[in-house]
């Protein structure tokens, strides 16, 4: 009887999900928050920030987030 060799396939690590934040009001100028650049949403004039899930805690300690100028998107 022939022996079969068992092959183990490892899955790639799951990439950290992103958390999106936006400015509460329309902003006249673009500015980075906690070293993270933004993109402008031209439909509503707000700035949007894509933050990796493992960096959320540091990002939320920035004064723009603490003061409510930048908020988490729904």
C-alpha cells in the first residue's frame, strides 16, 4: 500500500482592517492628523482619513480627534 504525504497549506496573515475618520465640518485646507494624510471628499467638502486598525488608539489621542474636529465615520 502506498503512503500519501500530507500537505499543509498555511493561510496568509489577515491584513489589518482600516477605520475611516472624517472632518465634522467642511474644511478649507487639507491637513494631516497624527502624521496620516487625508483625502478630500468633493461631494461634501470634508476630509477623510484612513487609519489602520492597529493605529486607531494613537490616532484618537490627537487633539483634532479629542476636540471633535475629526470624528469616526459611521
